[in-house]
C-alpha cells in the first residue's frame, strides 16, 4: 500500500484496439497506471473507465476476465510445456495450444526441447531462458484471447537468442487488441499508436515514436542514450 501520492493529474485515453505505451524512469508511476486500469489497486482520487464503465463499480474477478497480464517474471508450473500453455484456456485442445505456440514463434524452440511439448518445466521455468519463458507466456495469453492486454516490462530481460522470435511473437499478440506496454527497451514500443512519457507521476509528453523523436524532449534523450549503449556494445564507432 502506497503512503504517498504516486500519480499527479494523469489523464489519458487508450483507444480500443490500439497499443498504448508507457515509458519513463523507474518509479515514475508507469506500473501504477496499469494496475489501476485492471483494478489490482483502487484509485484514491479520479476515475478509471473501461468501455465507459467505472472500474470501481465492477467486481475485480469479473473485470479480470477481460484482462491478461504478462510481467517481467513469468510464472510457470512444475508441469509440461503443453499444460503450462493450456493454463490460458483450460479446455483448449492440443491442436489449439500448438497453433498458439506457432503464432507467437514459440513452437520452434519447444520442438528442440528433449520431449517437445511434453517436456516437464521445473517450477518457475529455471531450465528455460528468459526469452523462452516469455514466449510460453505469450502463447498462454494468445490462447486466453483477452480484450485487454497489459505487458509490464515483459521484454526487459530477454536474451539475444530469442529476441527476434519474441519481437515477432509480440506483434502477433498485439494485433487488433487493446494493449498497454510498459517498457524500458524502446525497440519494443516503436510501433505503438501512442506513447506516454511519465516522470514523477506526471505525463511529460506524448505522441508517436516519430513525433517524440522530432520533439527532441525526454523521450528523444532516452532513445539516444539507449542507441549509444547499443553502439558501444556492438563495437561500432561513435558518431
């Protein structure tokens, strides 16, 4: 429970079927926005509406039937890959599960596991890479087919081996879905319909990726700093 005001006058609309991205420094209030939208927390002031309905008037369990959330740390169970994905839709057939895995580009690595979909995943997925765990989570969410998707730093710790597959899977997962992406890795949100830069609980600026780069404000500085780190890591010469 927060004992201080986290957000200050934050007011925005996430349009149906579009991707809304929240970026900014750690502790700026990004995750608070997402958790308020899903009514994991209740707002002390103001109103959050989904489809025009105040979420404070909706039972949280009912509200969450419309939501799926993927966090940085994926929860996997001591069970097979097949059953871990099936958790998104308990009555899903094996064929539906495999189709979901193929759609988010998880099928390829799954088939390389010792027993494919029947490979037992140790609790918390310790035998899989961070990227592989996220791909399983994406397949699970696609199977659930939620109206609203929240990704909270879901791609922050991905490994280079699965990064390309993860980005491709992410684009399929977002297609036609109302989505919130909270990210430090800006490559994840470059195609978002609207990006909000939040700092100290306030919206500093917003717009598309191209608009924010052209404005040369806080988002531009963050983008430039990340690009500089990529150049250094790759050994490319300074510009």
